[in-house]
C-alpha cells in the first residue's frame, strides 16, 4: 500500500507544484490535484481498515496516515490558493511559494523504504 501511496505522491507533487507556477494555473493542474486528493482520501481509508495488532505496525500505520493526511491537506490548500475567489497580493505571494508537497513526502518514501529493508535482507 505504501508503494501505491508514494506513486500517488509523485503525481500529486507535480500537480501541487503546478499550482505555484507564475501565471494562470491550468485546469489540468486543478484536475490533477482533485484526483490526487481523492486518491489520498481512499488510501487513508484503506490504511485505517487494516486490522493490525502488532504495536510496531500500529505505530507505522498511524505515521503513514499522518503523512497522507498532510499530503491531502497540501493538495487542498494548493487548490485554495490557486483558485481563490478573492485574489489579493498576499494570497498570490503565498501561491507562488508552492513548489510541491515538501519534506513530508520524503518522510513517507523513507518509511516505505525502511519497511522494505528487512524484507530485502531475508
């Protein structure tokens, strides 16, 4: 599931960055962000449905959910800034600082890679 989450993240990162590009934001960027938000929502629902009992796995599950929640939030905030109903200089300045999902995206990849590492040693 984390492989799928990282794949969605990669697409979302491009879409979110497009929301911060100078000039008008394209409808394609909006559509891509919309799909990414939906995908993050579905991934989080599936993640929460996992009936885990091992304390270590429950902790990993909670961390993955937290990171996906951030991604989902970032997609929504990027759309809000890119397609605000009341544009002003402050909103535009904030929008132009958007350049992707940021460090938490890397944290999810590292979590996924850390889970893979023990399996690779077997």
